[in-house]
C-alpha cells in the first residue's frame, strides 16, 4: 500500500499538502481491499489526488472538510494549459469517489464534487476486425510445428474468450478445463471468472498441450500454459510481436493489437444476439458502463442490416 515511501511521497516542499493527513492513503487502501483495483489504477488515483491537493494548497486549504465546490472547480480549471476532456472527466471521477469515501467515514456531510459537471467526451469506438479478417488471421500459424500449434491455440483462445493479453500469457495449466470446455481466468484485482472457450479453441489448445508444449518444455517445467522457444513462459511482448507478424501475413492493414481481438470478440457477440450483461461477465468488466461502448458498434451494424433488408428502409 502506498505509504510514506510509496507513490504519494513527494518533494519536501510539498510536506504540508492537504493529502498528507493520511486520508488519501486510507482511501487507496479501501480501493485495494474492498474493490480490488489494480496497482496501475491506484497509481492513477494517487496522481489525480496529488494534483488536486496542490491546487487546494494554492488556495490555502489545509483540511478536507473545508473544501468547497468552488475550490474543486478552481483546481480543475487551473493551470496554464486547458485540460483535455478525458483527463478532466477522469480527475472529476476521482474527486467524487474520494469525497464520497470521506462522507462514508463521517469526515464531511456533503460531497463538494457531486455538483460539478462532467465535460462532453467524444466517443472513441474500439477498432475491430471483421469476420473474414479474423478467419484469415486464425489460418496463419503453421500447425505442423510446435510454435505454430502454440500460436494457433493462443489466437483461437483470445478470439473465443475475449481474455486480456495478460490473462492469456499468465494462464496456468490448472486453470484449463478441456473436457467441460472452459477456463478459470484470473482477472484484474485477482478476481476469478469462468470463461467458455468453444470447440475450435478447445481443439487448438488440446493439440498444443498434447503435441506442441511437450516439445517446447525445458528442464525448469514452468506452470504457464504458453511457452517460448526456450521452454520458458511467453511474455506479453512476445505475443504482441507474433500477432503483428500474423496480421501482416493475413493481409490485415490495420495496426493489429491483442486488445483488438478482445474488442472483436465482444462486438461479434453483440452483433449475433448476445445481451450486454453476458458480454460484461465474459470480459470481466466490473461496471457495465465499460461494456456499453460496444453497443454503439453493434447498433451501427443493426442499422446497416435494417436498411439492407427491410422492405421500407
């Protein structure tokens, strides 16, 4: 947990910042223990609150219970450069969450951030592959060799399950259940979820485990499913390189990333009738608002189908 020597400790000149009274550390501990947020997310919260603390210090505020809505508005508006809408929205979300926590602890009676308005943020739709591009990608690995069997299994699994690249490369043998056809995925905040893999992915994974992995396995015998040519666990960077290699072979012009396969998984499910809650569970999203971005892609596809097939479009 970030403490005196963690990400919250700063320059000696900042020793009297309002955040140094311990409430921010307790808030971050709450996020870690109660909500299971990742280290990167906690660092982002800490960074936002330090920026706010600096702004409040310039206003002469020394206690959280004396901070007003106008003070926070000034912190968001201050600085030489205008804050980008997405950065402003993220910082405001941090402010609201923190002061809501202080209310729950009885330190304040009203959340001064609750009446601040979120900026309009332009919707950035995720880039996805179409079905023919996915099929072309999945055909590229040479399954006559161990590394090809591995690559085929990884690509099939990512598209069939929508797992994150970190979840895929850290997958352990004990998390694989071939006969029922599912994975036990360890997601963000060490939260487990069951993810069905489908027949194509299960067959590709079975072939790799029976014929490919034993030939890659070194003396150390790591427990990770996917190994590199030295018999050690394959890194995320290693998977990034191979997916870009296969994209070029498949003639895919987009700058393909592992996350695009995850986006494609979610979008194609929705286009074929899956409901949003199911997709949320499969992706491991805590908040359904994170999943809702895919509905915009699906709606565009539904509109296209309607216009094409309806007798009176």
